[in-house]
């Protein structure tokens, strides 16, 4: 399955999000699209949305760009998992969007919870 990853750009997403996902079984079983990787920087993220099977949106930090991507995924009926780190408060606007909101403790917990959701 093609999985699109959305997130804010104002934190260390490479270490906290990209690397744990790339090193997980998810990366072997699915095609993960990381919008800020070198091969994707010049590609509009919206071009990946129509054929994505899932969007994973890390919503611990506010982000206009991720919000736009989430809205486009919703319009295209792409299922979405909203992940946020313990101790953060995601936007209250998520209550108006279809998707499951999941809290995680650290990067290992993030990966574990995503893998559990995909098995369910």
C-alpha cells in the first residue's frame, strides 16, 4: 500500500518520524512517501494523494501545509491516522475530520501503534 506521511516542518521530523518509519517493517511492506526527502522535494504532495491507501499525519505541531494535505486526503476519501506525541495537544479542528487519533510516547511507540492499526 502507498502511505503518505504528513507533518509540520518545524521540528526534527527526520530523526523523530522519518528514520523510525524507514527502519520499521512498514517500509518493507509498504511504499512510504516522505514529502521532505530529497526525491520528493520538487514533487507536489497532492499528486500522491489520489492513489494513496493511507495518510499518516503527525499532528503534534501546528502546520498549515500538513493541514492542507489532510484536507486534500479527506476530499479524496483517503483514510487517515492522526498521530500525536504524549504531552502535546493537536488542533481542535481534528474533531471535524474523519480519522483515528492516536497518542504515542516515543518513536518506537509510534511505529508500534501504526503497525497495530494496519493489522487491525
